[in-house]
C-alpha cells in the first residue's frame, strides 16, 4: 500500500510523550466512565463489578498490544487506516480507517450532548433546596460548548493537551480522594471492605464474561495517540509508550475506583440496589462520605470531563480526515495544515461543526426515551462503539498478519 503524503503539508515531529498520553486519556474520559458505567452491570454480575473491570483490562490490553506492535514500526495520522492498509491491504485499511473515523465522529457528537446533560445537572445541584430549580434549554449548553470547542480544538496540540491534562487531572484527583476516603472509612455498613467483589461467588461465569463487553468499552479511544504519530518526537518509542501508559493509568484507576464505589454503596442487596439506581455514582458517594461541597466538585469534573472528551475526539477525528484527504479520499481543503498551529485546523473544525449541527437536529427528531440530549448521546455512543469494535478487530488481524510476515507496504 502506498500512502500519499505531500511533504510540505506534513506536521513537524516535535511533541513529547505526554501530549499523546494526554489526548488518549482525555478520549477515554475516566470521570465519565466511572460515573455512569458501573450501574448497568450490577443487575447481571451483582457485586462482582470490579472483577469485570479486571478482566476487561486484560481484554483491552490484548488490543493495545496490537497497536503497540504495529506502531513500533509505522506511525501515521490515519492510525488504523495506515496500520491495517500497510499490512492486510488498501481495501481493508480503508474499511478500518472509515470505521475508526465513524467512531470518533460519533463520540464527538455524543460527548457534546453529554456535556449539555452534565451542565444541566450541575446547574440543578447548585440550586439544592429549590422545589422548581431553573434549567437551561438543552440546546444552550450545546451551542456554548460548540463555540468554545471551535476556539480550542484547532489549536496547537501541545496547548490542547495542557488543557486536557488540567481537565482530566482534576477529575482523576477527585476520584482518588473519594476512593481513599471510602476505603479509610471502611465502606458501607454492614458489609464493609469486601474483597469478595473480585470473585465469581454467587454469579455465573457467563454473566461475568457478558459484563466484560460493557466494561471493555470504558477504554474506547485509548489508541487516540496513534493519530499523533506524525507529530510526535521519536514516534516508534513514544507512541507505544503512550499506549502502554494510558492503559496502565486508566486500568489501575478503573479497578480501584470501581472497587471503592462497590464497597461504598455496600455489597448487600440494599447497597447493590442503590448502586444500580444511582444517576451519578461519584456524586452520590461524595455526598455520603465527604459532603455537599465535594459532591459539587465531582459534578463539575463530569461537565469539564465530557467537554474534554469532546475536544479530544474532535482533534483526533480531524487528523483522521486529514489523512484521508491527503490521500485523495476527501476534499483537498481538509488536507491542509495551519501554519500557525501546525494542526489540521480545518478538518478538526469541520468535525465540531458537524457535531453541533447533528446535535441540534437530532435533539428535535430522536424519539427514544429521555431528554433530547440523552437520546443523542445514547444513539451516537452505541453507533461509535460498534464502529470501534470493528476497527479493533481489524487491527488485531493486522498485528497477526504482520507477525506472520513482518513487513509493511511502502509508505511515502
């Protein structure tokens, strides 16, 4: 496979390891994953939710190894588009790249809607005690977030990475503090610190394995840094390190926080019922174990975390579009690198504009239950997850292909 590149348009290789790591972590969105993904598992696996995340980490690490194996030899803005195309063939590469692009654009749309959901919820929390709290129309936070995203997404990746590090760092720190307090206080009475959450006692192995699929998706987007390969210094070393670092950081965090949440609610029937029925587990536990002020802080980190994930997916989507357009598979205007920022600004902006427009239109047409923004997040979140699973499968096949015949097609 020959991947076309016009030398004058290539980004300069200049970014250190932490830039790619920040974009990957922000795309995963640790705060979002921990606030809203454990509840759905309780009905099928009971208190074994932390065990499900341990197994999920093993599964996603296998996918991660495939990316690490390939990026030690080839780095390209098109990510799976190039990795699969240069091993299995151009058609498979296009299919993998198109699936990845569909996933990231879907996530960009969905997390924009999620930003609106969390912003509205945070506003309501600020008005605790009021019988009829004021709520913004869902379209207002979407338009505000979209405008801010246009201002930031197309900027220099180093600047964007610093913003994302600050956003996710705040959320991660808050979750670590909450988890430490829950464990220090001995969890919920009467079950306390119950390490039985890491066993299959009382739940079938089939149910646990079924729950692993949902847990696996909490790591969706861990490979975002791969699209930064052409902009990263020494990418054959730093991109694999960013991949490993993202999985190690989020893996340890997810297992620890999910353990703290499970024992925080309690592992008896009443505790599991409260866990499953919580709209925001981190906020509810903060209220119970620390206080209202910390609960508000956690709710705020959910807002900025959703927005950070939206910006990260917009930036990565822009690089995927840039790679397609550079190879003649898109408008030439989207294959341009902004000289001031060194990023594919037009391509990134096009994704943000699509996200705002689609969110505005879908909010008035989707008929699934819940608010317009919730419906938008659900529909595009599911669509993006399906696309990404297809992409991951093709990358794993590409790694196997490369292992059998360790060579790539020419890349110019």
